[in-house]
C-alpha cells in the first residue's frame, strides 16, 4: 500500500454528556474526503483512543470507513498493550476494509530499552495481521535499532514518526535496503482495497445475447461488465512519514515521503499546501507556507493539545466539540486566542 502524501488524523467527536457521537464522525469523514488528503487515520493519538471502550472503538472504526471516499487510504489505530487484544482489532479493521493498521508500542514499553520484548510484540502482531502494519511513534520513543530491525518484516511497510530531521535521516539510511512493490493508479496514486472491491462488483454482471433466448420472450438489456481497473506497479522503500507539524518541511527534506501532522485535523488545506509546494519544488513557497503555520501550531497543537485541535476543527467547519473527561475544553480566553491565530488558516 502506498502511503505517500498527507494523511489526516481524525478526532473523535463526543456529545456534551460524553457519549460517542458517530453521526459527527461520519460527517467529518465525509467532509475530509473532499479535501486533497491522501488518506484518513482513525484513532491515532489525536483520536483519543485510550478514552474509548472496546465497543466504541469498533463503532468508530466502522462509522469512519463507511463514510469515507473509497479512493482515500484508510488507516486504523489498533494498538493495545497485549498482542491478543491488538490482533482482535486488527482482524476487525481488516474485515471492515481498512488498508493499513497503525500499531504503537505498548504503554509499559514506551521509551523502554527492552528490545527483545518490543520486537516480539510487533512481530507477533505482524505475523498474523490481515492488513499491512505501520509502526507509530508520535513521541519518537521507538528506538531506531528496533525500527530498522522490523523494517525487513514483509508485513511491516512503514513508520509514522514524530522525530526530527536527524532521526528521519538515520531511519532512512538504516532501511535503505528495503524495497517493495505496490499497486498504484496510472497517475501513481494509491489503489485502495475498496477501489478494487467496487470495480470487481461493477464488473460482475453478464451480457446475455437475445438470440440465446429459446422461449421467444423479450430480451432483457443487461450492461456488459466494465473494463478492469487500470493499475501499475511502483517500487517503494520502507515508507516513513513525519507527524511533527512544526517540522513538516524538515521531515520532507530529510526523506519522509509523506506527512501526518496532528494540526491537519484543524486546517487540512493549510497543511496540504506545505506538501504541495514541496512537490512543486518551490522551496521559497514551502518555507512561507510552513512559517505561517508556526504560531498556530505552537499554541493550538502543542500547548492546548487535543482540546485545542478540536476547537480548531470547529472553526473550520468540521465537528470538534469537547474532549472526553478528564480533558477539558479551552477557556474563553484560549478560544479567543485560537480564533485570532487561525484567522488566516480558514478553509
């Protein structure tokens, strides 16, 4: 699966009384699908995954993919501290149609030097996963040695990392020998499983000629099958994406093939413009696009965190709403500050 481009981490909406608001999640998935992002990530760190019960987790995963456009790469956050619980969510996500599962190291092993336990966890999950696995280290706590060791596993295709340029350069160098072939469209965009399934369903009909009817009845006009979807292959390495919003440009310069900035939930277009300018080779413009995000990112994402990102969503026409307790929404003063900072970042 090709991960190139901007992946957008969805927030998880709740009603004022704390119940999961699936209707607003569906609204967000549908509206984000109309932006130029490459894919949507459900239950990343910005989705408050540890706040959800097992049943709510499955409901959120199902609702999001049911509402997303089929050409968007769908990534499911499935991390649990045990292998067996993680595999249960991997199986659910794969059956729901997710293209990739996002797996973070267990909470009790974050920042740990217990390499053997970390390798065992990820390999045990990847060995039995029904979908490709992407490692997730938003705090850059997963050691480079572990990542490089896991990059050779055929089912582990990439990493979303919150580290800086030096770390990404080291990871690129350490995984340079990994080469894989992925299926893409004629314009080298990702081909999702739902695109293939849709095309297969559309082409399942048959064409019946009138002269084959022996009872003299009227012929029914049945459309012939649509031609098979045109695809091609592309060779990619171990795919590394940066989740460090303030360092998007640094990450791209260091070799990241894509981005998953937390702030993209609040301002998808502004974040995408950084990537678009980079692809166009306009270094001056990409610097300008990155610089105009800095103040808002530092206050909204870094200082206020998920409550700030959710309020930013509200400002841009997506539903953010309140975070789940014990997280608290921004104060009136903080809301005013965020509104000022995001005035030039409206979609």
